[in-house]
């Protein structure tokens, strides 16, 4: 999933660069680079917010795991044979 997100992010930033600038001159590169950098920063912040939200959910689930007191192993919901 991370590779897909990275490729998708690069594609978006490239599209923004192409829409606002070109490689024909230095001024064209700067004109495309600035909005592309802003979009990359926004995507990074969105990814960070998603990671924090997912991390909190996993921490809450991990806190609910209980140990089998007799054996010291995580409790298993299935029947033992």
C-alpha cells in the first residue's frame, strides 16, 4: 500500500509541475516547482495525519489483549484440544 501511495503522490506532484511550469527555462522550472512543492507538503501532512490516526487505533487494540495467566501466553478464543 505504501508503494502505491508513493507512486500516486509522485504522479500528482508531476502533474502539478507540468500544469504550472516547464523545463524550457529556469523561470519555468521555478514556476512549476513552487506549486508542486506545496502539493507535496500537503500530501505529506495528510499522510502523517492518517498514520497518527491509525497508530492510535492500534494502540487501543493492543491494550485490550489479555494474557492467559496459567501459561503466560496471549489468550486464544479458539478451543484447545
